[in-house]
């Protein structure tokens, strides 16, 4: 099999990186509530709102899904 030129490999790697970034779920922080010694963050993920703690927020931002974390959407107003 012929070797792929370096510039082509770099270009293909760049395209894969962009595709990966676009495919990653978007986590939008909507609000934060501070009280009783902890923080509750309301986030928007794939069109649904969730209330999460700091650890769950970190996991969502690392790519875990709400289903993997066992959290359910909340009603939004």
C-alpha cells in the first residue's frame, strides 16, 4: 500500500478532530443556585433541562450523557 503524504495525513487528522468536536454533546449552563453549602446548576443538553451538582456537570462536560448519569429532565419555566 502506498504511503500517504504527510500534509494529507495532517489534513485528515484535522478533519477528524473537527468532526469529533461537532459530534460532542453541547452542555449550556442556564443558571446556578447557591445554597446550603452546595451549588445546583441548571443545564441544557440536547434540548432538555437538567439540574446537576458540580460533579455531574463535570461528567456532562467530559461527554457523559444524562442517561449515563441517571438524571432526568426537569420542567422549565
